[in-house]
């Protein structure tokens, strides 16, 4: 997504382009930080995810979440735009973990998946 921010005080085209780029990078930072902080909240899983594709359970939400190691290392270096571009590489999505185009995977935990299966049979969530 590109956002064009007009700054009337800019005195040159180069300065305008620079400000546009700053806005784009900041958008990706805001996009990735919540997931990054969630994964960093569990140091044991965080260290493993830095090295290998892995999903971290988030018990209260009945989900598992992960960020591909290549993308995660770039996020830790605050390379927001590079992380986004790296996530688009086909090899990232060719793993057993269902990473999306942003390098993040969110999978229903077994309890949530079972509830969804029950709902599809009965029409009511229990």
C-alpha cells in the first residue's frame, strides 16, 4: 500500500519523495509490531522461531502464531520494508507452516478447531 503524504513546506521533489518513503516504512512498522511483540513475549519460543519455522501457542486465544525466521530477523533489525519484501519469496510459503504473504502464520489451536467443527455440525458454537 502506498500513501502519498503532501507536505507543503517541502521545497524540493527529493524531499517530498523522502517524506513519502518515511510514511510507507512507518506503515509497515505499525503492521508488524503487534505480532512481533506477541512473539517476543515468550523468550523460549522467540529464540526457537529466530532459528526455525515454528508456531507459538497463544493459549487464551486458542491459536498458534509464527513469523518466518527470515522475516523475524529483519523485523528485529527494524527493517520493516525488507521484511515485507522477504515474505513475498515463494520458499517462505513452501513450508508445512501456512505462512501468508506477510511472513506471518496464524493457525487455530486444537480446541478452537474442535469448536469450529462442532459448530459446522450443529450450527451453534459450544
